[in-house]
């Protein structure tokens, strides 16, 4: 074949392809101009009818690309009709949640337009919503199951328009999400930013609602919140969560990097308040809910999970005795099982597991001008049957906790607690045991708070059992120890430091303090312990102070501070004020 003939052949082929492209281009323009108003009307009508006239969708522009099978909606709004909602509410047909959505662009890709038009089968590759603003309101609605007619399925509602809708992937990218509880007086609002949601394999046909492998017609719904930051209402703490992830297939929700960080150092924080206020510093590396019932969570707002795993984590609590307790605050309402009752939604968790949790409790004593601390390291253990659900409580109204920890990072302490979840007085029982503990390790606590220094002393074994409630606790304690010697210290109100009370220390060691148990030739001493809780005392304060009463009974009097800490505190604060007045007079 000559070169001229070859050139003519390529020109002929190029002409055919060029003509085809022009024909397809003109056809696309024609179809776009014809389908654009038709599809616009179909979308608006489909949303309106499919939602029982509850929602209206609007958008400023719609673009169709027949060649790529893509549709783009710009400046989209989905708005509920509150009059329709009210009428549905009267008929007991209203949904619990109302949505209001705004987004700049909704992109639908790889759509089989011809199948959708001629076969009424919608096949979509991906639907993508970029940076939407989603407002979700929870309303109290009632449905009288015995009197209403069976509701139409979602497929029955769209079957006159389409026989099948299948979407491979739906993505919501970087959404701002507002969750509002309309039933509460102030309409409590929770906001999440940077939310990503991925829905896989959405199928709506005549059989998909009966497919037990699907979660609301999908094979999987997953979500992620990244970089959540906020501050508390009182502006005293910063809160941060690195990521929150969840998925319907795994039935898990995982929080990583949860931190609650106070904005001020310990004493500066305390002095921002006129009365005593606990200061918290929380750092949870991971919190994981396993086996979550997502359908129950969505339909009934009930959290049900097989387990909750907490840890590794660090918890620091600080409180200053520089100020007097608030007369209006009773920390009894924060007992663990009381706080569980106050949650405004039902919760049932089969087991809560603690893994490598570190707890540090500190107090500032104005008499010594020092901070005393006690630490519980490497806490592990389980809490069974954590629930406030009325039906679950009929079957089992006790939560059982069993923990192991290292007191001051050294000796293993075993602790078990039985919470009565339905008792009006928050009844509970607890017990524990520990072996081989060097009592000098308690000096960071005893010197600052009790003005007592332990020179020597070793606990061979200690065990205790007690019953308690909102107002008191009592029980029995056994403790074997030897070689106990102490120093009594003066206060440091004048700022010159604590000093040993030599003569009183001598009297304490020779007369008051019994340096071992059992003593030679005598039976082992056993203590009966009893303690009344004051309103400013917490649950754990009641527990450990009751144990201290037993230790005091076995060891001897004079080591533990006065029984009424509030009165003692008033005396110390008055002494400090008098000291300052004298100093000002000298100036």
C-alpha cells in the first residue's frame, strides 16, 4: 500500500472517530438538557414522597455527564417540615430523629443512567458528600404498637419509582455534626467536627430488608472522628481526643488519646474557687467498647455492649484543704453506683476491664504547707454487670468489682467491691488484703497530711472486710506488723518548716504506739472499724478512712488526725489567718 493510501486511511478513521465524538457530545448536550429538569424533578419528588412529605431537598444546580455516568448537585439543603412532623407525631408515626443538612456539593459517580431510566434499576459506584453540616435532633416520640397499621417498608415506598437501588460506596467527608436533644429544657447540644462516615454496599430491593447480614440495608457502616478538641463549660479544662472509630461489622467503638487537662497548676487551680474543688488530670490511651448493639443504640438510645476495656491510662486527682468544703455539695451523689443511676440513658455493659491504669491522689495540707500523695500503680481487674437499665436490674442488681494494684508501686493490694445497684442508700460491701509492705513508703502521705513520719515499720499481712452506704462504713480488720516507730512533726504555719516533736515522739513510741502485732506472749489484736462520712468526703475517702480507723485501733491512738476533719480544718485556717494578721502588724 502506498504512503498516500495509508494517509487517506488514517484520515478516514480519524474522521469517523471525530464524527462519533461530535455525535456523542451533541447527544450528551441534548440528553443533559432533556434529563436535567426531569432528574431535578425526580430527585425532589422522590425525597418528598419517600419521606412521607417530611423532607424537602433543594439545590441550586445539577450537572449530568452521560459519558462518565456522574451527577453533581451544588449547594444542597435538606430541610424537615415541622408541621408535617407534628402531624406525624399526633398519629404516632413520627421518627425519633430529624435531620437538617447543608453541603456545597453532592457527587454521584458511575451511575447507570440508561438502566435507571429504562429498567428502573439504579446502580451507583459512589456517592460523596464533601464537608456537610449535619444537624440531628432527637425528639421524644410515642408509637402505640397495638393501634397503628403496619408501616410501609422503605422499598415499598420507592417501588413505584425504582425496582432496585444499589450503591457500592457512600462517603461523608469532614462533616460538622450537631446532636440536639429537643426533650431537654435547654435543648442540650453536642458538636463533633471532622467526622468521616463510610457506608459500603447499600442495597434496597424487595428482599434486602430481610437480609440479616445487613445493617440498615448495608454491609458495613464505619465512622471516624479525628482531632476533637474542646474546653469545658467552666473553662478550667481542655479536652482532646485523637480519634474515635467505630464500625457496624466489628460492633466496636474505639477512642484513642482521650485527655482532660487542667489549665492551671494544682494550687493555682484550687485558689480559683472559694470552696474545695477536686482537680482532675486524665490521660486515657485507649477506651474500647466491644460488641455494641448499634441498632438498639440508634432506635432506643440504649447503650448495650459485651465489654468496655479501659487502659493504659493515668488518673490524677488533687484537692486542697486550704479552703473549707462547700456546705451545699454532698459527694455522696458521686458514689460510682449513684453516678450510674444519674446517667440520662440506659446502659448495660457485661464487663468493664481495667488494664494498666495508674491512679494518683494528692492533697495539700495548709498546716504542713506540703502536698501528700498516694499512688495505685498497674491497676487491673474487672467490674461485672455495669447497668442502670431497669429490666436488667430485675435479673441482677449487683455489680461486682475485683481489682489488683501495687500500692505506692511496691506491694500487691487485692480489692473487691460489691455494689448494690438498686439500694436507696447506695449500699456496698468491700474487702481487701496485702502482704509485705514497708510502711516508710507512706511517708509522702503521712508527713504532709498527718504530720507523722514513719521511721521504721513493716506490715507482714493485712486484710479487711466492711459494709457501707451513703453515710457510713463499718467492719473488721486484721494486721500483722513489726518494728513500728514514728516521729510526730510540728505544723509549718509560720513557714519555717516542720520539726520533730522529740518528747511527744518519745511518748508516742513508748506509751501510745504498739510496735508489733502480735506482741510476744499475747494473742493477735483484731480491730473493729467504724466511720461516719461527712458530705465533703468521697466514696474512696470513706473506704480508706474506715480502714485507717481499724489500723489506728491496732497500732495505737494519736497517729490519726482528729475525727472531725472540718472542725480541725477550721482551726488550722484560723491559725493561718491569725499568723498573717500578726505578720502584717509587724510590717
